[in-house]
C-alpha cells in the first residue's frame, strides 16, 4: 500500500513539474513605397542605387537561416518610380509582370495596393493582380455601386502553427489626385471605419495576431479626426485595440511608436520609409504554458539595409529583364545645346520649368495658359545627348495632361494659393523670401515648409508677385498672350491631371472651384503620360535649345534678389 501511495505521489510530482511547451517565435518584416526599386542600380541617374528589393531578399534569406518563420509584407507603391516599373507597365506588356515574379521569388506573403499602383491604370494593376500568386489587399476599395471589395480585404496566414490576420487599406484621397479613368468602377471608403467593420469577421477566425497593413502615414497623433483621411495610422492604432501591429507607408517618413490602450494592451506602429533603404522587423514571441496561449511579446525595430548586399541569386534570375531596362533607358531622344538645372526654379522662371510649359503648349497648342510646378529641385541636364532616363528626371510622375476651362480670376486665385505655399511676406529687405523649415536642412527633400511640387507657376501670361503683400494681394496679371488680362474671361489652361483633379488643393482651396465641379471643366485629356509626349516633343525639337518664355517675377526686385541669394545658399549649401 505504501509503495502504491509513493508511486502516486511521484507521479503527481512529475506531472506538476512537466516543463511548459516551448513558445513560438515569428519574424514579421515589412517594406513599403519601394517604387520599383528592384535592382541595386539607379537607372534614372545611371549610378549604383541604395536599398531595393534585392537587398530585402538577402535580409530575408539571412533571417530564414534560423528556425523561426518569417511573415513578409509590403505596403504598396510598387509599380511606379524606377524605369524598370515603367518598362514592364507600359512597354513590355506581354511578359509576366516583373514585380509579380519578383515578390513571389523573394517570398512575400501579402501586399497592399498603393495610390501610385492605381496611378498606373487598370490595364497595369489588373494585369499585375491577375498574375501575382499572393494576396493583394485593399479592404476599403469597393466595386462602384456595391459593397463588394475590388481587392481582397484581409488574409489569414499560417506561420509556425499560428494564425496571423492581415488586413489592408489604401489612402482614399487618390480620387482627388488621379483621373477617374484610372480608377473607373471603383469606390474608396474610409480606412478606419473599414478596418472596424472587418474586425468581428477577423476575430471569428480566431487569429493569434492581427496586423493592419495600410498604405497610409501616421498622421497627427493628437490631432482632430475626420473621415476619409489619407494618413490615419495613429487613429487606427488608437481606435482599434484589437490590432497588434499597424504597418504604415505612403508618407515616406520613418516611424516607430506605440499606443497603450486602457486595458494595458499595446499596439505598435512602424514605417520603414521608402525605397527599401530600411525594413520594419518585429519579433513576435508566443509564450505557451500547459493551459494554452498565455502572452505575446512584440519587439519591433526599424532595420537599415545600408550594409546589406543585394541577393546575387535573385539578380541572376532577372538578368535578362535588367538588360532590357538598361537598353530602354539608354535610348537617345535628343541633343541639348546647353545645360540647365532645377535649383533656380523656385526663385524665377527657368529653362527647367519652362520645358514643361513648352511641352504642355506643344500637346495643346490651343491652350492660352500653362500651369506647372518644378517636379524636382536638384536635377541637372547636361549639354549634349539626353536619353530616356533623363525624361524621368524632367517628369517624375505618370500624370496625363488636361485642357481645362478656368476664368481669369480662378487662375489668379490659384496662383495666389501656390505662392502662399511658397513664399512669405517680406517686411524688410533682410527678411527671408522662401518659407524654409530649418529642421529639414540637409535632408532627403528640399527644406521648404511645403512640398515644392505644389509651387505652380504660369506661362502664357505676364504677371508679378509682390513679396511685400499678403496672400490675396500678391499676384497681378497684366497680359494673357498679347491681350489685356480680364478676370471674367474664360481661358483654356494646360494643366497636369494631378492638379486638374484637385491635387494639392490649388484649384479648390485656392481657385475656389468645388472639387465635384472639376471634371466638368476638363475639355480634353491625353491618353498617355507626359513622358510619352516628351519623346515626341524632342523628336520635333532636336537639337533642343533651353529657353525661358514664361513672364513672371518677384517684386520689388531689389528686395527679392537679396533674399534669393541668402535663401538659395541656405537651401542648397547643406544638401546631402
């Protein structure tokens, strides 16, 4: 009897001392806004490149050498940027899309659609989605007139025996920036409300972790909330405690932060920024005991890929495609009789901006006015032969061109809004002219307070901008062509599709045109992007002599010129 009791006691002790089950560790890696940067080469500037998917591939292969599993995600804006994207979007449209092949080979588990992916048009992104063999997410993109999603709303991915739910959304404001033809048949709804709507359905699948993979920036952490916002990262994290990770993109700003809910639950926010110069990497550890799931530990970080070598095996697999892109961008298009650059475009009319004006008048010779902004701030085109790659320096985006009807007063008010983003009122000759954010000096972008791609100037009209006056009183238009300016007259204006759809708010907030009225103002639109027409322009103007035909100036000149010297030195002497 004693022997039986002793055996039972020993058995109880052994059961009580049974070791806990081993926890599971999963690595969640996230890229976003890589903008076609696959090869470790900058085809636009013809030099070695940084970041890129080939480096991501090396990083993932190194991670997978361990025993833990990897969940690899991308937040969108894949199909626009480097010429390799342009080539397989619009030139070679019969091969399987290079990025569909590449994402699969690297081992991505899911991606979210970005606004610049939609910008490529139905023929491109529909083909891409049809060819890629992994989920393309976009829960807030609906088929027009229904509640049916255009893209897959969410996916449950199995990793290490765990169920990871990934829901994707994209910025709805693209409808105000892109021509309707690019997103015809689609409707974009609020990101936050959409994720909230799907949470109960996701919870029914009993996931071990929930990730929001959104093409959206963080937004204002403590700002006011409004529906249909583009940058809602903090709002999503704050209002949806069921989320463990909010993986961000779109605004090209690195972010690593967290929101602590009243229950003590923590939701992390990560954004590695653009071009795959870095990735977000979250180590997720599931701690198990005898009774099942006990706790989850998340350890997030932003990891630089600066010292990561590109994956030679991946590059070898795309060697033929790389050569095709090299041949495409190297094709000569024209000869320049002299060099010109973009730096002075924010200070005065220049050959850089004027080339775009001339192109727009070339496409629409009936236009009386052209509006454009400098789409880069530090590009030089050198005397001699220029090639296709140089067209990507001149025009970075896949915008089409509109011919629109605008009254003289709407043009003037649009310019008032533009210059108000651009300059400040000078009270003395020693004052600064350009609105400069000194915290951005030496950074990746021009250190102006506002984005320079919203600094529209005009050609076809003669006008002055009085730097001593406040907004609303600065712009004085004297002539439209050879005729006197009339604020009540309706003029034909050449303007890119981004601006013509309300992008930047210059026509709406500035010109006072209701956004829903803009489509009715469009007389005609090009079918192709402006780079396509640049090739035709140079074919008709070869050799090309840079010139300035725009007629505007800052007044009084003696004040403006002093300020320009100081501001130019400050803006460009500290550029990286």
